[in-house]
C-alpha cells in the first residue's frame, strides 16, 4: 500500500476501549482538586467535556489542545505512563 504522506497519530488507551491522540494531550491531572473540578464545570458549560468513564468514578482529567476536557476512570499516573510523561524519578 503506498504511503499517503499523512502523519500517523499515536493513540493512548484511556480505558474501556477509548483512546485519545497523544499529541493532543496538554495536561494529565488527578480529578480531585478544586481547580480541576472548576475546569471541568466550565468546560461542561461550553459543551467541551468528553466523558469516557462509562459510569465509573472519574479519576483523571485530560485537557486537550483543542480546549476539550476528557474524563477518564484510569488514574493520572497510569495515563501519564502510557503517554510517556511519567516522572518516576522525581518521587512524586
């Protein structure tokens, strides 16, 4: 098959068969802080929230470069590791 010249996107599994384009992720954050909760609420008012938790507890919030906010049931650490953003060396 000939190369179409289009760049390939690396997808990151965020749980329950859902994936997000890794190059679009700006922030991977735990969902329990007040600023993140406000961010989700504000994004919801703009209809910019994508909920991929399938009814499970939201443990992680992904902010995309498009301004959309993705709610995931996996931990921020698990998703950061999958994206390649893990800082295991810093002890956090």
